[in-house]
C-alpha cells in the first residue's frame, strides 16, 4: 500500500508541541507566584496614618487576607478631629473627642443611634464647620460648632444612659430628634434645634459640661489606656511655664527616638527630641529579670496651646509594649500605656496629645501610628512647618 506524502508543517507542529506545553505551564506557574507575591492583587493598599496601634497591628497580622478585623466605631471621625485640631477651638477638639470616647470596643454592643452620631452626625458637623468658617468667618463658625458639639455630646450621653437602662422610649426620641435635626442640614449650616423632652430632665446647652467631657485631675498617679480612661488633667499650681519630665521605659538594646512637638499660643511650632543608644546604655535597676533602660526627655512648655509626644522605633523587630511616664512640676504623674509597632509602614507612634486649658493641662493617650514625623504633624493639624524631608523639619 502506498504511503501518504508527509506534510512538513504538521511535522514541525507535532515536534514543537511538547515545548509549547512546557512553556505554557511555566508561564502559568510564574503568574500564580507573582499573584501571591503582590498583596495588592488580594487587598488594596490603604492609608494607615492615624490608625490606632491596635487596628494597625491587626491589619499587619492579617497579611493578604481581604477580611480585616472591624475597627472601633468613629475611627474616621477621630482622624478628622485630629487633623482639624489646629483650626478648631481647643474646647471643640476636647468635646469632639469626648463624643468619640462613647464608642464601645469593636466586639461590644453598639446602639444604632449612637453609631449614627459617630459615623454621620459628627462628621457632618465637622464638614459644616469647614464651610461655615469660609462663609461666615472663623469666630462665628467656632461658636456654632461649639453649640453643635455640646448638643451631640449631651445626646451621646443620653443615648448611653437610655441604652444601659433599656429605655426604648428615650432611644426612639433621641433617634427621631437627630434625624429631624440633620435632615435639612446643608453645608455651612450649624444652627441648633430644640432638644427633645426625655423621661429624665436634661441639662441646657449653657449648663456646665457633663463629667465625661472634663478630664479627671491627677491625684498622685494616673494610668491612661488607649481605649478607655484615656484623659487626665494636670492642675496648675502656679502661673508660668510647664516643666514636664518624660520617661519612656524600653527593653535594653532598643534604639528609639522620643520627641515633643509644641505649638505656642502665638502659633509657632517647636521641636524637642532625644534618641536612645542601642549599646552603652545604663540599665535601670528594677529588681526584675529583664533588662530595662529609660529614655528621659525634660520639656519646658513656656506658653503652650497644644503639643504631642511621639516615639519612633526601628523596623525589623516585633511590637514593643511600653509606658510613657509624664511627671509635672507639681509631682503628679500620668502613666501612658502604648505600643511601638517597629513596622516599616508605620514606625512612628503618637503616644499622647496635650492641650492647655483654664483648668490646667489636659493629657490624652492617643497611641496612633504614622509613617513619619511629617505625616504625624499633618495628622494633628501642625501646618506652619517647613520640611527638609519627611523626617526632618527646618528648625
């Protein structure tokens, strides 16, 4: 039987088929490896500036997973308040943060009306303040904002009380009042409506603030946590400057920079910092097994309006739990518990913020992270600064 003629093109295709198949398999494997190495393929990169240390460490531990642990309610409002703290009155900043303090832990019960206060009504009030300050002038906008925040603070406390007492009537009244109050709110409008009548009498807007809006004075020593009991008041013993002694407790061999950014009443911004050494550092005698060293920074606040205390660690080691000891010239002391992330994306922790008031110096445990000093200053509204780079201001 005669043989059929051989097709040269078919012979070439048959000979090349194994090589083509191997090439396709290799390309598919390379693509799969690349997808695993690129986090953005699974989870979009986010801006973590201003996050709490707890939220950031949970985010970092989640790796490339899409599902992240839920943050505490009002986190975006806290970031916004801190950014506006340079342009808002100090009382407004303290009131707004007192409202966000009403947020429970992420895994705890949260009343829906309180959630609306934290996620909707408070941010809308801040937006209206920014627009109103341009339309009506700064002084008029500040007065309207203060009245609005006093209202929201009182409502938040009433909601907490009614929720704890399972008083559905008062909860419905507060919810209806807030919906009607903000239904027709337009940008730049911060007029105050009439308060609803509750089962129990409530204070007027001109009455003294409730205790939560005021910091408890330091009596000897106070311990400040990031999530609760985070505010304390240093009473002024005599007029003049504040002399504070800062001490950050660290494990031996951990090099950290401890610093203070101060804004004076004239608007000038000053920097003070000190960096610890990794070696040749004297050990603090504690009587316990682990070696501890102290990074001390004395600070004199001549005429402060506000300030922040930060610490920046070096990347390459795990998180470090520590305490910042703040002692006033009146020998009162606050112990501020915090965490240094030592993470490349957010190595700087703003440990605390402080505000000068008529009652004294208010100190708050912040414990929020930033990638560098410039973003930390921007995140807290310190704008009158010229920078050489992201880590170095012109001083």
